[in-house]
């Protein structure tokens, strides 16, 4: 199963729900981000224990690899990622999330040939679900009045709003009750 779509549309949420259902059914499941997976297996390779560490990711019936494409993988990471996908091919399920379309995977793995080989194995027995829409986190902030209505802001303003540390929970609560963020901040002071 491969979930594709922009940030905040529920890809990870759905992946974790499927993994939890697998566990309830008596199957083993493991969750890791693509970056952490590549870092862990890269470290094991450098320490001469790749085969043993690889077994951790081959053992569960369901392996969830989250955030493929948020950070590009180096050559070693891409090679090890291919080895893992290849070793699990037709032996265990992979649930994968990505914010990148398949056409962009060459940039994730630094090589279109290895990206094609990975996709060949992943797509052979999988279903791709392409999720579209607005980030649920942005929707909640928009409902609370912390983000301008759709069409009245750019993606950069929305990202800044999500990352804002200057708005405290009390400010959010007061803003949701009708005051502007600056009025709420003054009332909070």
C-alpha cells in the first residue's frame, strides 16, 4: 500500500491505523521514517553488521516506511533502501507514505535507475492511494481563525502560521473565541 499526497492529509494516520489492525490480527508490524531507516541501516553497514540489522526490518509482516521523499537519501541510503525493498519483495508487506509523485523519485534516491528498480518491486503487488486536499492541521487553524481563509494567503504564510511559536495555547483559545491574535496576545500579557 502506498499513500501519496501533500503534507497533512492523513497518510501517516492511515498507515499507522493499518499497522495497528495488522497487530490486532496477530501479525507483526514496525513503523519507521525513511530517513531513520536509511540512517540506521547505513550505520549498521559501516559497523559491519548490516545483515543482522536488516533482519529487524525483514521480520515483521507489515513494515511502515513513512515520509519517503521529505529528505533525499545519499548513495548508501538509496542502495540499502533498494536492498530492503528487494529482500521484502513477495515476502512481507510494505506500507509507504510519500509527498512526492513517482516521477520525482529519481531525486529522492539520487538516481532514476535505482528509483525505477524500487518502484518496480513496490508497485508490482501494491495499491496506490493518492490523497488530495488541504492539510488537516491547516484546516483546524483556519477554523480557529489563526490562518486566513483559503485563497487569501500563500503556502509560505500557512507554513509560518503552523511553525509559529509566538502563539500560546491560551492565545489560540482566545482567538478561537473571537478576538484577533494580537488582541488575544495583549489580553494574555
